[in-house]
């Protein structure tokens, strides 16, 4: 529930609130040893950091989440993290590195299974925002 609220705040461009809700969700995921849920929450915090100009914090968090997504085989979430790291690289004019990251993300998207939410045709976690689509 907290994580979903963080996505709502993110969509409303209330980034401090999104960060707070994602941080609360992170603590809960850690309490129940849900590594994947924690990585999603970290991604939510990282998204809020990135759009708020906290690029170093965002890059560290995306990289941390990326490691979890790679180890659990969650290709779409890993691709999402890579795209966000690439956006940070673009903001820093690190164009070659950004291009490499985007190519890697595209490769992950090509091997990721396609899943749809029953009856809607939407991705399993909705569109946009920090959920690691």
C-alpha cells in the first residue's frame, strides 16, 4: 500500500512525499526480508532523487536495485534501472556510457517475458512512475 501511494505522489510530482512513502515501504520490505520489494522501493526513492536533482544519490540507488533485479532475473525492472542510470549519464553529458546502458536495457527488454494484467492489456504494475516497468 505504501509503495502504491509513493507511485501516486510521484505521478502528482510530489517528490518529497513519494520519497517518504517509498522509504517507509522499504523499511517494511526489509522487515519481512522481501529483497525484490525492497529493490522496487529503492527504485522509487531513486526516481524521486533523480527528478529532484539528487543525481549521485539516485545513481547509487538505481545501481543497488539493479543488482537485485539482475540476481532475481527481473529483466524489465533491471532495464528500467538501466534506463534511469542512462538518463543520469545523459544529464552529465556522459554520452558514450549512456548509449551503452540504453543498448543493454534494450537487450533486456527483448528477452523479458511479456506479461499483461488480466483484461486490461496494461503492464502488471501500471504505466510510468518508479515501479520498474
